[in-house]
């Protein structure tokens, strides 16, 4: 049994053509999955009965099970999803005014090794399929009442998105196409620790998604300590690849910086970071560290955060400090992990 969402991402037209069925049936199937939120094929009542039977015989609509559903007072909801092979991933729904944003995972675990992040504590097990990425979208959409729809996607969950680009791009295509979720490409953000060859592939794809590059340090010596994969890459190469993406897409870049007490939150580091980013049409998104059980890192004090921000603003850097959401249910940035329900 295959995943119908893998088929919807790539190959649905061919599957229908092989059976002598018209292309518009594909649009109907996608409408049932994405707009009408159907959870089973028999609910797709405007499809011929024989087509519904064939679909049910060959495909699953859902391949995951919800192992845990957590809710926070601020409206954030998190799902721990059990995969058929025993793997587990987490995904998040965030509410902010009228915005309904979702945070998606692309891998079971993560292989980048960022020392302060829960997602990579046990390394990476495997890439998710396109269907498994899309299923997170639909699982989270089902948490909304019928009159609400998803408005934004951030690919900032478990895993390094650009390490699974071949499966991520078909999934995001379904997210923004009119007969999918209809989310504008301008409202979809891909986060990366900075893999220049994959960043260049993204540039060549001519997609219009926002790109968020996680820096976490203003120099290679510190970044090698916090983001070990940087030893094989280097900040300069990451920034140059980001510049190429901006030149091709015209999309303002976002640079992300997790602020860790006593490690990368000092005035000298703020000045070095400002010098690194000066002249780039970018937003610096500073994320005060969200504590992770078992890790020794701490959130900087409010005065340290204020001092760091003032130095950047005085240097002319466009900076914002991310509002903490979902930390009470370990759904905030850097807290997602494949945990057992308990």
C-alpha cells in the first residue's frame, strides 16, 4: 500500500492516464484531500465508485498515527506522529491573530549536530517522503475549524530541509498550488543551517520561497563549536550562497541567530555580527534560547538581550527578537524531538 499524498505530489496524472481516466479526476482528488479535508476515499462522493475502490485498494490517505497531541495556553498545538516504520516526528500549529502557521519536519532526527538543538540529539534516521511532509500539513489543518485555513508554512522542524530537497520541493509545490493548499510562495519559508550546494540548487529551481539561514555565530571558530557541520563549509561560503539566492529570487533573506547565555551573546559578538551582515538586505531574527531538557545551555538575561539588540540596531541592522510560543509544550524553536508519549 502506497501513500496517496506521495502520488499527489508526483505521478497522479500518470496513474490516472494509465487507467484511461481524465486529468480532471486528479484535481477532484486533490480538492478532497486539501480543501474538503477528506480522511478516506469513500468520502470522495463525486468520484466514480470504481475509482474510489481502486484508490482504496492501492493507497493509504494517512500513514501516520497521532501518538500525542499537546496544546499550550497561547494557542500552539503540537503533534507527535508515529510513522509506519516506528520513527517519530513532530510538527506544530501556531496561532497569531488571524495567522495560522505550521512548522514542518523533513527528516526523522537531524544530522547537522547543532549542540543546543533537541532534534539532532540522536542523529538522523532517514529522510521523510514528500507524502509524509504533506501529511503533516493535513494533520495540522484538521486541527482548525472548517472556516479557518492555513496561511503560512515554516520548514523549521526536525531535520535539515536542504538535505532532503528532492522530496521537500514537490511537497511545497502541493502546498502553494491552487488545487493544493493555495498558500502563496511568499508565505512559505525554508530554514537551513547553510549547505551551499543545496542552496544553489534551490536558486536554480527558481522557486520564490523565503530562505532563512541559521548563523548562530559571527565567526567560524565559534560556529564550528555550535554548528559542527560548519567545519566542512565555512561562514563565507554560506553567506555567498545566500547572496546568490537573493540575487536570483529577489526575496529578502532572513538570518537566524539563537542567543545562548555566555556563548554568543556578548557585545563584541554583536558588533562582529553587525559587521558581517552590514549592507545585506536582510532581516536578522534573534531567538533567545529555548531550554532543552538534558542540555546545559541557558537563555540570556533580559539585560543581556537588550544590550545585544541595541548594538545591532545602532549599527543599522534590521533585527527582530522572536516571540516565544509553545515552549510550555516543547514546541518552540529547537525543542522538537522524537519523544515517546508519556
